[in-house]
C-alpha cells in the first residue's frame, strides 16, 4: 500500500488594495489553502494567518476585518498562498 505524501505549493497574486478582501474570500472558498501571507509592495509581511479545514463564519470574521484594515492602508500588495496537494 502506497503512502500519500503532501506537497506544499506556493502561489503569489498581486492585487490592488480595493480587490484584497475579494481575493482573500475567493481563496478561502477554494478550500485547499493552508496559509495566506499578505505583503506590501516592498515585500514586507503585513499579516500572515493559517487556515484549517472548516474555517467559516465567526472564526473568519476577525481575519477579514484585519484584511479590510490593511486594504484601506495599501494601494498595492501581494498575497502568497500556501496549498497542500497530495502526491500519489
């Protein structure tokens, strides 16, 4: 019997501050995201948060509030997403 190994993949998206919350919500809905890191245009980490399966509603609300505050302060930022994919 083969053991399935998980591989971590990183993707980076560049968005304007006004699109930040929409992009984070979209990524959370995808479900296979393990960690989201938001950086300013100079690469400085503004916020980093892990996501677990089943993160919804009240647990996600403070995260989105923080993302909203960041969106109000930045004009350009990047979102780095870490995903886990199974290797067969």
